[in-house]
């Protein structure tokens, strides 16, 4: 579409007189006032849980399960493998068990699981068995991830429930928490 002569001359005048351009005023009083998408908000909570785990000497992974329809949080969990001496005490397993208890139903079709790290094969199996409706994770796990890295367990068409993971939400932040934890662990005297 070509510009009308009137419009063109107006633009010409503006470009010749930059001081005439309308000034944009940005408020700096509330820099974080923009609404945060629900998924990001949930990942921020999961990151908090991961940091709690890290403070206890656990590999920092956190998970949140919320009702997809209204965002009501049903359960939270973080990795407690060392504290509990329990090889299955991953963040996702704890959150899935607590969410099912809270709902009074083991079927989590109407729920979203948000976790800071790509689920392993055990947790991916639990996600399928619990029929989790939506799965969002942050950092990929090239050594043990079963939702895109080593395999795509939750997408296997032979299983009676499938969920396509949404990977990479705040992946940098989620990865940083893990990297920082292992960096401190390697530091002599830490
Ligand atoms: Zn796991």
C-alpha cells in the first residue's frame, strides 16, 4: 500500500525535525509491574524450591504442580535424595504424590507439572503413570534426561498416555542454579 501524499509529507516533517517526535515517558517506579505469564511464575517457584534443595546439600531441582484451568498450586517438591537416603526422592516424584493426595485422585490429566530440570526416566515414567496433562521443564539434562535428551519417553505412542514436553522455559536460570551448586561443591574447602 502506498502512502498518501499527506501522510508522506507528515513523515518527512517528522524526520526533519526530530525534536517534534512525540516523547515516550517510561515509568521507572514499577519496573516489575508487567504481568508475568503463569508458567513463568510457576517456574520461579520451582527455582525457589531448587535453591532450598541446594541449601540442604541436595542437587538443586524443584517442581510445582498446578491445576491447568485456574493455576491453583496443588503440590510442590524438591530433590531430597540425600536427606531421605531415597533414590526415588526426586522433585517430580514428591510433587506427583502430593498432588494426587491433594486432589484425591491419582489421575493428573488436568494438571501441569513445572520442573527446573528435564525429568529422568523414572520421573518420566511417573509422569506417564500419573497421566500428567502438561509438562514444562527448564534446563535439559544431557546425561539423564528422558524427555528429549536421551529418549522421549513421555511421547512414546505405545504408551497409553502421552504428553509432549515444553522444554527450555527459563533454561538459563535453571542451569545456572545447578552449575553454581556443582561449582561450590568442587571448590576446595567449600
Ligand atoms: Zn527424576
